[in-house]
């Protein structure tokens, strides 16, 4: 039931190991919204960071690093690059448990 709920959301849900930065889950909506197969998200190291727009990547890197160090659930708007090279604005909220 949880899987069906997550797959039905109009947003991308993902889970990442905070130590290795390797994604362990990505919802199917990622493929619909950005055009990359879920298997790429899971197989390629730093895939999420690599599709972040180059102008937004430094700011997002700092934000996510601070969240990993301090916990919390930072929210930020940034651009991602679709597989057809179009820019898409994303509002990302990433709940982080510093104990992990």
C-alpha cells in the first residue's frame, strides 16, 4: 500500500544513503517528469547532483551538505536538466535524520 501511495504522488520521491550518497529508491514519477530511467538514478553515482543545473549546483551542494551535518528538512527551489536538455524548476524538500 505504501508503495502504491508513493508511486501515485505528483512528485519525485527518493531515498539516499547519507554516507555514500547512493540512491536506494526513486519513484517512477522521476522518469515521467525528467525523462531519465529510474535504473540510471539508482546505478549512476551522484546522478541527482549531475542533473542539477550547473548554475544551481554549488548552492544546492552547500544546502544538502549542511542538512546532512545538522539534520532538518531544508526546502529549496532549483533547476534540473531533463534528458532532452530542457530546464525544469523543482522544489526539493529533503528530510534528513542526522543519526543515520
